[in-house]
């Protein structure tokens, strides 16, 4: 009897290891699943078992064929098994993505919310948006395993308290995870927006296939999401990657964080538009600045180049410390293209420790407005302990 119980527990554990590997990696070959630490025969048996149980399905993948001309067989989780919601609490709006466990985006939507909105009221808007998307897509709320919530500021790992560098003042000091779970009525995680955007780009975008990624999110503030050794790294107090609060001019403007001359004061989208309001229009937006930059406006191109040089110098320090495989530029400023990226790369190459040698490539992200919300959903999909899947009979 004891041997039977041990065998059953081992079988269940193997099933969960394969399922969890597919949650993180998405559709994979059986050879890929060997990374879960199981033997080839065990992987084969577990995959066949999960296919029979309906939790895993065979997936068509447009990939290069092998030498014998036959493409490898991919397997992935059945998307109908469960759903994750990802939410971005942004300045002036909330964005919501519904993704299934097959790593497919089901729906994306957004709603305007005043920046001074109370966090509880903002989360009520999120709750209504989740219900609306559920009704529109026909995905039952009962399949929702959890909600990821991204906020524009650091989140303390142990307490869930949002730090003072948050760009939304009403959220500072809030015990975010407790509040989110209370209002949303679902298990939740809360994390920094740049961190979760990094998960999105490594799951679906330009960072896929890399283990060490620095994702630069240029929104209302500049933050860096760090994926190191394939794992998200946020630091003990959640402030890892807060590059926007790196001092670049000790005699510069006072930053919202209380510091002086932070990178945000000279190079984030707000700083870029503020410098151009005097010569263009008092109400000009960053999207309009980007468009003018792409059209060749010399004033916009000058300010964008200056921002690129400042960001590049800050990224050189990050490169010297962490040596990521790739640096990905996302958010509003990525749309400026070479006007931002060329000065950024030149500045980074000049200031980095290996100036003149091969350093990490700097590329633009593939995801757009949905990047943070999808990353918040990815955070749920990657956390099997907090957000377990229904494993079916015998699991």
C-alpha cells in the first residue's frame, strides 16, 4: 500500500513538473521538456497521460524542419483549462489582458481612470472590466486562476506595500495585494509595471529565448525590468531596476521621488514633452512628439537625441553591473526609432566598460500598449504555487 502511495505521489509530481514547464515556456517539444529534470521515457509517458486527460494538446508550429524533413511535434496546455487576467494600473487609465494557459491572448481592453482615483475605486473599475471581457468572450469567470496587477512603482516583496517612487500618488503606501484580492475576489499578485513588461517580452516578444534580459519601460517614468537566469528579479524592496531615479545631474530639477536631477527629470516622456511645450504647443502629447520626430522635426529630434544619450549613459552602468544578453526598449519612446536609439547606443558604447567592443545589443520591444497587462497575466501563469491549475482526474 505504501509503495502504491509513493508511486502515485511521484506520478502526480511528474505531471505537475511537465504542466508547470508548459506554463512558463508555452508550446514545447518533448525534448524541450527534458529540462524539467525528467528522463526521456518519463516525459513521453507523462505527456501521453496528460493528452489522454485533455490537459495537454498537440500544437501546430511553423518551425524549421529537422534534417530528415519532419518538423518536431509540439505540445502545449489546452487553452480552455484556465485563464489568467493581467491588469496595468497606468497614469490615467487601466488596461486589461485575458490570456489562457496556452499563452494565447484572448482579449485586451482599456478604460479611463483619473490619476487621483482612490485605489479601491480603480480596482472596482478593473473588476467590472474583467466581468465585461468575460461576458464578451464567453470565457467563464470560474476558469480564472488569478489576476496580476502591475503598478507604476516599486512593490516590497515581503509586505506588498507600494513604495514612494510610484507615479500614482494614491497608491503610495498601499498594501496592494491584500486590497486587490479583497476587491477583485480572486487570488492576485501585484508587481512593478516594468518587471511584468519584461515577462511579457520574454514570453511573447523580443526577449523570447534569452535568459538574461533588461527591459526598459519608458512611460511616466523610466524603469527597467530584469530577467536574470530566466527568473524575474525585483530586489528585496522591489526597487531593482528603478533606473529613472538614477541621479544624472546633482544640481538638476527635483524629482517626484524627492531626489534631485534623476534621469526621469530629463529623459522620460513627461520631460521630453515639457521641453517642447514652449516651442510647439502647451498641450502637446508624447505621441504627437513621436510623430513629429519621425517626420523629421529638428526640435523634436534634438530633444529625443538628448534623452537617448542620457538613457544610454544610465544603461552603460546597468550593463557594467549585470551584463545582460539583450537590452529591450519599450514604452512610448521606442516609437521614436533611430532618433532615440542611435544616440542611446552611441552613449552606451562610450560609457560602458567594454567601450568599442561587442556589448549587449539594444533592440525595440515587439509588444505595444498591451505589454504590461500581458506581462501581469504572465506573472500568474508562471506561479503554480500561488495559482494552481485544475489538474483533472488522477492528478
